[in-house]
């Protein structure tokens, strides 16, 4: 049996763990997927955002007309868009594998890993052991098993497969209401596809602040057929190289939608079920999450986990932070650190864009937390005038006693960029007044919408105490 100092299961964020500090460690890297580099690089964050940019351009003529510029959208060359994206990504994936395989201290196994004990694994035909094992096996799209799926399997896609299709579908049905569904709805509708979005709940982006989520849904519905409170019931071959998507509402009433393709985007599930974790004694939560503490340790000594397989946040920036925690704790066990999950931001790269950090208004009410709220429209700052923006805004929530931000929610252009100073303020304990008046805000740049929202909090705070 081959023994290693460290075994890492997964070549995504887990691969990034192996830096020069581990040069004197004997490391095994296990990857079952024929594509090296994990979800973010190959099927997630990076390629999807590379599709978003041409979609943004394709959607721009209508807005340009309001600014006096005559643009015309004549169509999208889907193969050219797709091949540009994967023509860059695929060589990075292959190059990453080649570089890792040439490392003197790393052995790459191309097989599925399964625990045979607390410190042993079966990897393909091999059995290996290690002092430390890091589970970074990621997640995969959740599937829906409905009647008729097998008959139309070649027209049913997930986020893993939809980006490499041969041609742009004329009609696409998307099932789901989260960020993956929202982003693909923008991409395909902007490029000319007739998109219908089916969601089983009464709101899109349901984990976001409800006011923001409702506003997002109303704006998306101007470009996409949004159907709420319906669930996928069955699929049928319509005999015309397409399929019929059958849904049912809460009263059992059925609806039919003809499409050329179906995208199932109903979330992702951890890959923990493939690892035979029971044999190692590793605790797994309902839903498949590997249970870890703040130091990223499982309940079994020497076994760690990070990223989608164990985290509440299926986000690359969270996986990166958890990876840094694991790396430090492996190298410096006498001085362990913990991952800070207090202020995890997330963004939706749709149209409009959405970004948020911290609590929603609904959460603050449920917790009984006192708060003040400020809303600032893009339309009321100079750059918003330049944009001719009429629909987007910043919403901030703050503690009226300490002046600390409790939550920040932005819907509109550049939202994932605009929110960064608010993430910083929450992470480092800056008060609203310090953030608003302790620095220059460039005029007339778009961040002034954030500045004015902060000043709105100060005004709300002032009136709150005048009225007491």
C-alpha cells in the first residue's frame, strides 16, 4: 500500500492547496473527472461569466437607443462564442494537469476515491493511505427524475452540459429559480432564445432580501416568460426534434410548454455520497454535507473538508478561504486558525445584476433585531443620470445603536463591484459614519450611489432618535 503525507480528493480548490510550502510533503491528488481543475474553471463561475459578457452586449441596443445611439442586434454566432470561451479554458485545464503531474512531490490519480478506513482509500485499482486526507470533492447539479425524461434525454441539460451545446436553441425552458437559472435566463434570452423560466416557489432568488428578489423577478419577466408556483411533472417527445415540458401548479392544474431544449437548474448537491464516508466514520449532515468545524476538521482526526462538499456556501471565494484555513492548519497545527463565515457576499450575474452581504430585512425581523433602512436609487446620482437608470437601487440595513451595517443589497449595473466597500466595512467593523465620511468618493462615479445610501442611514438614524 502506497503511503502519503497528504491526499487531496478533488482537483478544483483542493488543487490550489498544494503550493511551495508543501514541497517536502509527499502528496496524492485524486480526480475522477476526465476534466482537470474543478467546477469553477470548467463548468461554473468562469465560463458562465464569459457567456454573460456577450449577452450583455447583445442586450444593449434597447438601452443605447435611449442614449441616442442606434445599435442593431443581428444575432449571435453561438459556436464562435462557445469556442472562444472553451478555447481559453480547455488549454488552462490541460496545462494545469500537465504542470501538476510534472511536480516531483505530487502523484495524480485519475480514478474515483472511496474510503476503506479512517486513513485509507481505494482509488481505482490502488489502495493508498495518508496521515491527512482533505475532502474537496465539490458538488454536482441536482437532477430531477420525471416521467418521460429518458425519451428526451438528448434535449435535457444541466449547467454542466448546456454551455457546450452545438447550436443556440430557438426555445428553451429553464426549471429553477436560483442564481444559476437567473444567469442562464439572461444569457440565452439576450442571445435570441425564447426563454421560459419555471419555478416551484412564488419568488425567484428566494434566499435574497424579499424586496430585492421581487424587484428582480419583475424586471426579468420583461424579457423572459416567468412562471411561478409550478413544478416539473413530466416530459414528452413532441415528434419535432423538441420536447414538451409538462408542469403542475399547487392545485394540480397542468401546463404545457414546447421547447427545443430543457435546462434543469434546481441547485447542486455535495459529492459526499460517492466517497463511502461511513467506512471512515465521517459525519455527514442531512443533505449530504460533510460536517466540519470552524477549522475545517471533520469528526475524524486527520480528515478535513472544504468547499461545496462541506460548506453552506457553494461559492468559489468561500472554498478559497476554507482552503487557506486547511493549508495553514496542516502546516502549523500548534497555531490553528478558523474560517470566518460571518460576512459572505454573493452575486448574481444576470440582468439586472444583484449583490448582497449580511442579513436580509426578513431575517432581522425574525430575529427581533432593531434596524434602520436606507434606499438609494441609481437615478438620483450623477452617473445614474448618465445611465438613464430608472429601476435600480441600493438597500442598506444598519444597527441604530452601533451604526454598524447589518446587511447590504444592491440591484443594478456593477452591483458585484459596488458592494465591495460594504463587505469591507462589515468585515473590519467600520461604522456607517466612518465609511461615508472617512474617505473620498469619486464624483461623478457610480459608487456615489453607495455613499448616498450610507448618508441616508445616518439621516434615518438621526430621525429615529429625534422621534424617541
